[in-house]
C-alpha cells in the first residue's frame, strides 16, 4: 500500500491543480495577515474562507482525480494487489497531497505570522474538513459510474453542508421558536462536519459572543472535556465512515 | 471638581493637626484603645510593629492613628476591627486583617460611622468580610489602600469599599481584589472614584446604585464576575476608565440600568462579553470610547431613548450593536466601524453611504438565542449581505449617516 | 489450471455470462472467439477479479479466486484498450509496476522491451503515445514477470505488422515453455499457427470448446477463418 500511496502522491504533486490550490491558500492567508492589523480578525476571516474553500476544493479535486485515475486503478487492479489496498492507497495519496497543500498554504503562514493556539486549531479544523470531504468525494466517485454525475454529487454534498443545512437549521429555529432548542442545536451541529468545525473554532475565538447569552449551554457542552472529546469523536466518524463505506463498495464493484 | 474636593479635604486634614498636639506611642502588648481613651483631641498615636488583638477599637475623638511598619490589627474573625465615630480622624499605615463575619451585621475592617473629614490611607487590608465601610460619611478620603480577600462566594464575602448614604467621598488609588463587589455605592452623591484598580472580584468591580452626581475616572475594572453595574442614578460622569476581560454569560463591561443625563467618554472596553449593556437609560452621551474585541459593542434595549453615541471606535467586536426593538430613539453618528465597507469619493474622511451597525444575525440571535450556533455560517453571511442591500427586518433608521473612514486616535 | 464452473454474470437485465463452465490447462493456447458483446471480455475480467460473478466460481491452480488476490501473481494481462496514467513516462510506468509487483529473487523477462525497442522512448509521457505504442507497453508488462498464465485481450489490434509478428513469436515461445495463454481476437488470421484450442462464446453462452485439430478435421479446412466460416454455416443450416 505504501508504494501505491507513493505513486499516486507523486502523480498528484505533478498536477498543476494542487499547486494552484497551494498558491491560492498561501496568497489568501498571507494577504489577510498583511492587510489586517488585528490578527484575531485575520484568523476569523481566514476561518470564513477556509470553511468555504477547503471542503469545496477537497471534494471536487478528489472526485475528478479518482475518475481520472481510472486508468491507474485499471492497470493495477489486474496486478496481485488487494483491491481495498489499491483504493486506500489512492485515497491516502490524495489526502496527503491535499494536507501538504494545506500545510504550505495555511499552516506555514499561520506558523510564521500567528503561532497561537487559535492558529493551530484553525489549521487542524481545515485539515479535518479536508479529510472529511475527501472521504465523501471518494464515496460519491465509487458510487457513481458517470464522471459528471459523480462531480455533481460531490458538489451537491458540499453545497448541502455549507448552505442548505444551515438554512434548514434556521428554519427549524424559527418554526419552533417557542421550544427550548439548545440541546437540539448541539445535536444538529453534530450532523454537519462544517458546523462542527466552525463551532469548535468559534469557542476559541469568539467566546464572548458565544457566551453572551446562549452560550452557557454551548460553552458548558463544548467547553468541557466530555464535549470536546465527543466533538473529536464525531469528527473522526465523519472522516472514517464514508471512506470505509466507499472501500466496501469498491471491493464489490465491477470495473 | 476632584481637585476642589481634594483641596477641601486636604485643608480639613491639615487643620486637625495643631502644633501643640501630643504624641502617644503604643507598643506590642499595650492597648491601642487605652491610648485612644487617654489621648485628647488632636493627638497623634503611633503604633509600633506587632500584632494587636483588641476585640474592636472605637475612635470617638479627633485623632491621627498611625502605624509604623504596618502593625497588624487582627479581628480574629469575630470583631469589627476599627470603628470611627468622630470627625477629623486619620488612620494610616496599618495592616488590618480578619474582621468578623456575620450574616446579621456587616462587620468591616474599618467603619466610618456618621463622621466627616476622615482619612483612611496607605493601609493593607487582608481577609476581611467588609473592607472599608462608610455609613453616613461625608467629606472623607479613602486612598492608596491595598484590599484583598479570598472570599469564596457572594454570600460569604463582603465588599471592598462599601459606601452607604454618604456624600463628598474621594476614593483614590486603591487596589481591590477578591471581594464581593470591589467598590459599592448606594445613596452616595457628589463623590469621585479615581485611579482605582478593581480586579477579580466575585460580583461587580464597581456597583453603583441611587448615587447621583458622581464622577469616576482612570479606574481599571478587570476580570470581575459581572463587570461593572451602574444603576438608578443621574448625572454620572465616567471618563478614561478601562473595562477589561469581563467574561461570562451575565458579565458586562458596564451595565447601565436606569441611568440618565450621564456622560461616558474616552473609556476603553476590551474583551468583554458585552462592553455596554443599556436598559431604561436616557440622555446619555457615549463619546470617543474604544470598543475592542468585545462580543457585543453596545447592547441597547428598546427602553433606552435620546442617547447619543458619537465618535467611538468599534473594532473587532463580534457584534457592534444589538437591540431587541425596532424603534430607534437613539442616535449613532460619526463613529468608526471596522466592518464598514462603504467608500469615500470626496475624500473628506466620512463614508458616503450610511453604515448599519445592527446586523441581521444580531437581531436573529436576540430573538432566538439558539441561533448562535449558526454564527459565521456562510448561509448567515449570504442573508446578511441581502439584508444590507435591502433592509427588511433590521430597523431602517438604525444607521450611522457619517461613518468615519479611519479610526479615531484615542 | 483454470476451471470455471457455472459462472453467471448479469449487468442489469443483460446476461453477459450464462453459466459458463470450462477448463483450460497448462501448455494450451486458447482462442476466445465470439461476436461483439458475446461476453469474452467479461469472462476475462472475471478471471482477473475485476468483475465479480453473480454465481458460480472460478479456480486458478485449484484455488477459488473469489475475493483473493494472490493468484494474480501467476497472471499477465494485456487489456483490450491500454490506459495508463497520463502524466507518467513509459519508464515510470514500467518501474512502478515492477516496484509494486516485484518479489525478491524473481527473474524478469525484458525480451519484449528490447524487441520493441521501447528503451528508446522511455522518457515519453503516456498521453503523447499512439495506441500501438501503448499496446506495446501493455504487452511488455504482461510478460515482464514470467507469469504461468497469459491473458491477452485483442493483443494485435493497433499493432503494426512488424510488432504484431514480434508479439506472436513471443507467444509461441512462451507456449513452448508450457504456459497457458488465453487470446481473444477478431482477426482470426492472426491466430493461425498460434492457438491449439478454440472457445466460442455467443450471447454469453459457451457454444463449443474444441481443439483446433479436431475442428480442422471436422470441417476439412486448414485456415482458421475458413474453419469458423464453415462452422457458422453448419450452425445456421442446423437451425
């Protein structure tokens, strides 16, 4: 499997898309820190941007790459290699490449310009989202045979988690305004990895506003060890379940 | 006004030391109370280093009581340590510890009881229930005292400096830490609070009620359980104070409740849950303050009217303004808002389009607290952009018509 | 070496393989023949584990291949259309497969690489190559590890006559070593002198599996395409 990771990683790193992605992230993060005198605000803006860009690029890139590497997979599937290892290898190669891009594009600027705990957790949040959306993209690529359809599914998933889901939450909030919804909200935030990452981040940066009112329960829940542990656990679930399911499907797929 | 008051008190203190005053020396093992009883009006009593447990000392005549190298007056957790019932008394240079605790009487380290022209200076107060307690005091000075306690809860801790039904007090340069309220004013008028530091008290750094025509300047209130509360008062002047790091679901930089005709200027509000929370307040001028990195800049309830918010800097706050009503009876003008995205074509330093400091999301959260979960969601971002272009929900009139393009040099 | 028993595969409603049972042995060179869509490629993919049969099973060297992968080290496969990662050069592709498949002590067969003179084009990227050159790379990879079983899907399609002859010579040489070779081809004339047996598939069903000598005797023809034409005629006549 190591060799497959190696070869797909080498292949991806030669890809211009990943270079462009690195450059984009680097330009965004450096210019944010240059333009913004207040580093906390810069981290906030960077969070906003990375919550949008990172999942989007991760899912589209992975879907397209998986379809494009159909040849690679076809070539190797006839070789004496376990099938699941093949997909694991390609998947790990993809997320390694994306994480390298993320480290150079966001991690390094943060390390140099804002080496704080909030900087670190911004990086970790983006990394977690990269893995989650790569997993989801791999799943949609394995499930759909048609390239356009697969990319469509990935885009839809991204759109759903970024916009539609929050819209639904807002709707629920207003429909049920008379009921105590804090616990429900905590539950709902678990069902969306982007929300989960965002809230985890906010609790570090905007504690004041979060605690302003509501906050007590949010803070109590996410702030204590149990809540933080649960957040990490749920995030890990979001990373692993889609890819495990994708591998299962891939094992039974006719190529 | 402060200077005048200081001058008045200064001259009063000076007159109480006639040239022919006698000096008395109290050594460890001797009784301070006995020395007081023996002394005549205007004498000086010097207390040598040591620990004195006297089960309550009462100063009932004009005297100067001076500690040499901080002699310790111990209340043994049972007694009020010093009670001053006469005018023209000075107490300075003592370490006063362990005043009695009682849920019936508010026992203090030092109590000024129906006296005027009293000075309490340069003392160290440790582990007292109440620190310095002014009851019907007037024209008195409480300065440069270092007041600390490690009280556990609001119930078993008293206030650092407590003033009740007093007037013309000067509270200056004290450091108060670990009490219930750092400084507590109730029915206190025409007094000044200057250069104090109130840090990590259990409830409020400063608690202010029914106290009119008071001034407080250059104080720092930091990390107090609930910040600062100023309530039911008129004509309060607040200048160059620092309100820092007051976190918590019920913490405010400053809580203004039923305040009128008052003035807050050149203050700094940094990292508070809500820098200013206003309720039932009117005719306030909030001018040239700095609001930095607060959850809310100003939470102004619909019960406030005729307040003027001018030339302040709002920088890096999660929400600049929040309100619970749609009626706008206050004016926001010429402030600097870091979230302003307008332009300045004629280059006069004033933005050409108005700024709406009340975001749609702040309004949503005000109505439905749980919506906080969506804070900074891209979805909310979209809604806010739409609302900025075509205001439908946020009050049309809540806007700054002359937003400054640059922060004011404050 | 290969025994298929009642192998069944459906794609949706289409029956691609309809209970195919056959056995192939060492030293045989077998032509898989049938019209387009008769299930030849599907059968090959089943052998390679790329397509998983709905029912029935296949054994390679007495081992059921269902959900195993180790048996593939005995197989060299040359697909119908060779597709490679676009960004890699010929050398990188060959090195990669070698790197992934190589076991210590294994001897490599680089005869075809030399015969096709591929080393001269080692630095070219796969996307710049013609279909024929890709086929050559594919053929080299199939023979590289000296597998006991060779599966060649339309090996000569796209190859120029010279290359085609080189490949045929190579197949004959391996045959002589006692290997099992499975070839599909539309160009029957290419298979003359090469194959010893013929498997004929039609609409997913096995029509017959006989040795060439037997067929030649039956039909009285020497050339393969003549033989097949005769059989077709007979079959239609029977109907």
